[in-house]
C-alpha cells in the first residue's frame, strides 16, 4: 500500500510538471528585415531574446502583419511587441523599455527619375509607399497632397517603386539598404541622405498585461547585462552596416 501511494505521488508530480514549467514569452511583429526576418530570426529578435534570457525568461517570436500584432498584444494574446516606436497614442496603451536601437527614416526614389527631395513638403502631388500600420504614416498627415499607398512589407513598396507605380518610399535607412542589397539591383534606387525623422526602438508591452512593469524591468536589466558583457556588440557585429552607426550604447 505504501509503495502504491508513493508511486501515485510520483505520477502526480510528473503530470503536474508541465503546468509548473515557466511559460515562454511570446512576441509578434511583421517581417521587417534585418530587424525581424522570420519567426525567431533577425536583429531585434536576437537582442530581445538575449536580454530576456539573462533574466531567466525565454522569448519566442511569431510574425504577423504589424497591425494584427498590435491587436494581439492589446488583447493579451501575445506578450511583447519586440520593435516599437514611441508615440503619444501608443503610450496610452503600452509601457516602453529602454531603447536598444535607433532608426532613421529616409526617402527612396528611382535613380532614373532624378527626383529632388528636400523634405516632406517637396513630395506634394507624389505617390509615396509606406509600411502599413507603422507610426511614421503620421508624419504625412499634415501633407494632404501626398498620396500614401501602404503595403504589408517594405520589399513590396520597393517593387511598386521599381515598377513606377509610386514615386518614392519612406522607410528606415538600414531596412531599405538591407532589402535592396538582398532583393534588387542597388543602382536603380537613390537613397536620399536627408533624414526625415529619427526614433529610438523599444520593446512594448500592453499596460493590461499582468506582468507588464515587471517584464519591462527585466528586459532593461537584461539589456544592461548584455551591453556590459559584450553580447550586444557581438549581435550587432552580424550586421556591420548597423553596427557602425549604433555603437554599443543604446539611447536611454
């Protein structure tokens, strides 16, 4: 009888073990190379996963259209948006981490068109492609004569530009350079030097998440850890063009 009771106790522990295991933190974001390239791939994933791992959390990523990823986070179906720009509207619903990268928005046109660019006001009457749901669409709200065409992915915007269906693309400088290098002939595009806007890049967690503040604190601590021990620099070194610009000290 004693043996039976002992065996039953052990069996209960075995059955309960999966319930006791620490859940994985789930993030979601659209494909945005080189930051998010696929499930569990890309520079943003690498940095976020490494920072959380230093504080005992396992992070996994599932790609989805950005607007859907935001809804999933707000509905509590995912835990983290791993790459998010701060806006006043978003700050009402999300807590933001310390910034771990910095983005610069530029204008891209066809080299053959010799389009002059001197700021958004110079795009009046032009068709401009942007990634759907990204915060920088707000930048053109004061320019009603700019016709905005949105696509799910930057590569599709660039295809529209290559086919002459739009006059230009507004995008992150490194994301644009990466997409062009990997999918297009570099010389058909002009990446204009003038920076339209620059933003620090954070993780975002919905304020309704039961561990929102705790997870933000854990990420910030883990980010500090990987900067100090060289892991952050090593991850950046896999993307030399970004590494040269970012350095090892993200904007606080």
